[in-house]
C-alpha cells in the first residue's frame, strides 16, 4: 500500500538508488558510463517508481474525499488520538506529504503557464524576445491570474 506509506527523504534516495542499480544493466550501461537517472529512464521509456508512488498517493487522497462519512478508511484518516504526545520531533504523517505534493504540482503548473504566457505575449508583440522585457510580461501575467 504505497498510498499510505510515508516515505522519508532517505528512503526515497535508497529506493531510487536500488531502482537505478537494476535499470543500468537493462539499458546496457555501467556505473563508469556516468549516465544520469533521468537519461536511463528516458532510454528505457520508464517513469520513476517514486513518481508512481506519488501518483497513487494523490489518487487515494482524491478517493478519500469522495467517500461517505461512515467508511472506516475515512474515519481513520480523520482520527486524532487523545493523550500526551511523545518526546521529540513529530513523525512525518501521510496527509502532510500529500499536501506538499499538491503544492509542488500547483507551483509547477503555474510556472509552466507563466512561461507559455510569456511566449504568447512575445509572439503577439511581433518582437524578438530580447526587445520585450520580462517584467512587462510578468505584470501582464499577474493581471490575468
């Protein structure tokens, strides 16, 4: 159940290293070839396993939002234990990781939209990209959104 598993950054690194260690021979490379992980995935036309885990997690979160209130998974998702907390830093929880994933995707979409808007404005102005200042494009972008 990768949907509910909270993956820490050290676990993410270890998973990525193990996957690439298996994919290197499949792609016909060795460690001495110094190929990046993304290059190997593109050669084999494979998406990353961590991306799949994030996708499953977001799908499960969307599924939880559509559940009726009396189902056990939704009750356990909203459960908050009573009593004292343990000493030390709080553990990383699943809902927090989903929120960070959603905010990262929103930022990525916003940056892509900004780049597309810049290209459209520069094309409509009929000017080369050097003649239209980026702060002018940014002001127009902010007024649209």
